[in-house]
C-alpha cells in the first residue's frame, strides 16, 4: 500500500535555544509542541497521536510526557532507534493516519545535552546491558571512535582524504552563517579543520558535531485536512527504515542502513535520485555524510570523496544538503533527526531566506541513529510540496 | 604499555557473564579463543549465542581459533572521559578479522599507535584484567610480520 501524498507535514517548529540551563527537557518539548501547533494553525485539543523519544527519558518516557502535557492520544509511538527516531516517527505517523488510527500526530523532541554536560561523543564507558555490549565496552569504543573506524577504512579502501571530509564541515559552517539560530556562525577553512586536534583518528574536533540544547516538533495529518491549514503542506512521498550491526561478526562495515532505507524510500516514493532538489543528511561526523550519500546511491561506493568536493553540497551547488548548518555547526542536542525534517519542510515552503534552495520541490531527509562503526539505524523520508 | 592491572582497582567496564556466554569467557580465561559454528547449516558466528542466526538451530560446535588475523579497521582514541580509559590515552580501538572469518572488537597493544595500519597481521594476547575476567587483545604478529 502506497503512502504517497496521502499525508503531509503541516506544522514544524525548531526551538531557538542552543543553551537553556533554566529549562527542563520537558519544558523545551512543551514549547516545541506549542510552536509546531501554532505553525499549523491547530491547538492542543487537535492532537490525537503522539510520537517521541529522548535521551533523558525513562523507558516509558512517552507516557511520562503525555502525563506532563495531559494528553490521552489514540496513537502513541515511542520507538527509540537513536537520532533517526523522528524521521522514522514521521513515517509511522503517516502510516497510522492512513490506517485511521489517528488524525493529527505530533512528533516531539527536547534535550538539555549541553547544559546537562552530557559527554555524548567521548564518554564511551558504557556498560550497556545488551549481549553485544559485553564484547565491545571493555575495549573503550566512544561514539567518535566508532565513526572514526568507518573513516579509516574508507580512506584505506578508496583513498578518501582528510581534506575531502573537511570540506563537508566547511560547507556546513557556511550554511550556519546564514542561519541566525545556528550556534557556530564564523566561517572556517579546510586548514582550520585539519589544524583542530584529533579526537579519534582520523577525525578532528571540527569533523565532529557540536553539543547543544534544543528541541523541535512536527505535526502530521491527512492530505485532505492539510488543505485547510495555514501553511503549504509538505506531502510524504515515501519512507524506509532499517538497522545495521556487526552481523554475527560478518559485516561489510561500509555498507550502512541507508542503503536499504534509501532504496525502500525511493521505490515507495516513485521518484529517482535526479528528482531530489535538496537533502538533509545526518551529520554527526563528516564521514557520516560521505558514507550516507554513497549508500543512498547519490554516488557510487568509494566516490564519496570526490562527490562532496568542489562546493557541490553548498546551498547554491549542484546538490545542496544541510542548509541549516547541520549538527556540525547549527545544533546537536543528542538526537538530531528532528531538525532534518524541520529544515526539509522549510525548504519546501520557501521559508529559508538567504539559504533557500531555488525551485525546491522534492527534499530527502536521512537520519542515522547509533554508531556506524558498531550498530545503528537509518531512516529515510522523501517529501514534496507538489 | 602500562596495564590497568598494575593499579589497585580495575576501573574500565567489565562484561556481564551469564549462563549463555560463560563457556566463552571461561575459555578466554584459559587463554583460548573460540567462535561458534552451527552444526546444521555451518554458519559461523561471533559473539556467542545460544541459537544460530541463520537457521535458529541450537546445535552448536565451538571452533577453536588460531588467534591470528588482520586489522580490519582501527582508531587511535585520544579522548574518552570514561573511568579507566581517560587514564590510558591514547589507546587503539580496532575491529580485527580473524583468519577463521568473523570480526571482533578489540584493542591493539604492544605497538606504538602511529605504527598501527589496516591489514596488519596480528595475534591474540590474553590480558587477565581481573581474577575473573580475561580480555582478548591483539598485537603485531611476531611470526608473520
């Protein structure tokens, strides 16, 4: 059953905060819900579906959030597959609405990762309880380290260079300079990236996303209801999701979840790669962008280094990505998938001011959750304003 | 390279050993490395599990490994705030591919980090980090390098 154009994103809100020691995670979430409902022209009484996931929530966090907001929705989805969760939630909400389980679903995230001083990337002391963890945590895998091992292998197999990875960070900073909400807005150069300290080889400090507070929310409803609302709808064309892991010790580590989730999303959307006007690609690290673009099929495996070079990824380039400045420069409150969808919708509406991509009709968002070098999820979403 | 066992208390995380994985951890304590092979379909697997992930058979053979392999990928970790690790920076985290096929996460030891390379032949070293737990790490192969 195709979901194509049956549902739409009708409200989005990116919380402006980047550092909020005076607010709880729940307050940021509530303010985000309020912002997205106002954007859609809806009220809290319209919500009958709720999706969320978070780093600071308990195992039944979605129920706790419904308590905090005094919500009793007909559909709940607390799927937590890391930073990609909100991209997956959007597809789940669309499917639920299409199946008649609810009519107006809100997807929300909030975090005080920065003011709470979470060592997200370099706190690999872990001690997780899953069977796989017992064979990994004793050796000190940090999040940065797990991605760094992908970069190291990519460089070995294909001659990808630190300069090529650095250009991704430079482009994200250029975009951040045009986003008044972005945390870091001063331009950087390839030399700046290469001169920054090596956190986990071959990744430098400026190859890594920042840590901020923040939050956001999305409103999804049927295409029919979307027609009467305030903003131009961003229709959901197709979506896909999956996971990759050590595969009982037999994984090809440069094949990531995006290969499968992307293929599914393109098949379901009925569009091809050349139809995509801009993309939001989870940029936890520069290498995340490069391998994701390869695995989504925008270039062949091994050609990512050349593909990301020469300004192609700039807002005014041949293949614009992450026009908000991404996790590398705008914000990264722990789980960033939320902001991929928000910026894609804003681009489709033409709301992006100086960083607006011209004639943006079809946008793709791809979230990665977890770590490419150990186990992770991938969720792909294709949207259109047509 | 300074070893944690020289300290009074081992500060890094230790594995949770249960009835499903105990034979593997006990073998490692004897300085032997095993992977599992399904007796029904022949699929190899690491880490140890009760059921084959290919055919769900519980008919399992433990295959003793030579302890040799090659570095599949690695990273020199310069920053980790976690207890234990922050005192042993820099350290080398790696996936090693065993000659028998499966890859496992490990540390590369007895080698300056700047000399570690992908595809370098390595051999297992058994680090008795506590009286109860031994970890399988790897060092450059003496015979083959």
